[in-house]
């Protein structure tokens, strides 16, 4: 903000006096015209180069196996992104010292591991259809928690907050409790406050919640009572 001061003097010959008039103009808006830059810097593209490295399999020195499928990767990238992979591949109990020895990843579907690797190399989730988004986010959240990928876990938690409905709220609530997703848990509570326990009973989810997470059901009941 700048100020411009304009002063004017008025003489009065009759009584030998003068009048001073000051006008202050305050400018609070500037119009800046930016010229063409001399140097055009492109946006960061590290994720693109690392993605190409993953997809090409070049310089791979470790193989990951899940559900009968094998994925080639670079252990230095996996170790840099995940403390779990760092311990598994570079620690004292490291596995898969050569590309001929595959590291088996148990209890994970191949398409989920593929999506995890895609995120670890590019920091971007692969595109999925709207119908698959909720299910894939649930699987990826579990994998992110398992491999110590905090940002991926938060992205999946945020995605699931927008996918809650009557048919999925219980499984989502159980998932949130098992993986310490407080924000997602509160979002489920908020949804159930608006629908009430009758919605759970109607889809026979009340029993599932009571057997899977009795403490959560008790907390939910308390919140609905206070509501």
C-alpha cells in the first residue's frame, strides 16, 4: 500500500492569512504486468523418470513376488521410501541378495502390490474406476500401514472419507480402528450419527461390529446417546 500526499495553499489578502488544504490518496491496488521470462523452468519430473525406471525394469536388483506374479524393482528406491523395505532389503536380515532370489510378500494381492510400487516410485496413485476406488483404497491403506508409507495411508484415509455409505460404513469403521485412522473413524461416527443404529441393524452389521470391535461399538453407542 502507498500514499500520495497533495498539498495546496490558499492566500487571503483581506485578513493577511492563508489556508492549507491537504489531500491524501491511498492506493491499495497495483496492477503488475509480468513480462515474458528469460528462462522457462519446467515443473519437477523426477516422478516421471522413476516411474519409467520401475516400468522398464532397468537396473533392477530385487524381485518381489505376490500371488504368483513377480515385480522387478530397485532396492535403493524401496529402502528410501519404506522403513520396512529398508530393514528387509538392506538390514542385517536382508532378503533377496540377488535378482534370482525373489522376496515373497505374503497376504497381498498382485494388483495392490503393483499400485504400492507405483506410488513408491511416482508419489501418485494409479487411476482406478469410481467403482473400484473404495475397495482399492481399503487395500492400499492396509498395505501403507504395513510398509510404513505414511503419506499413502493418509491419502487412502481421505479417499475413504468420501466413499462412506450405509453398506460400507461398518467395514470402514473396523478398518479405521485396526489401523489407527482417527480422522476416518470420526467420519464414520459422524455418518452413523445421522443414520442411527437402525441403519446397522437393517443391514445386519451390528453383530459384525460387536464381534470385530466391541470397544468401537461401545464408543459409538456412547456418542449416539449423547447426541
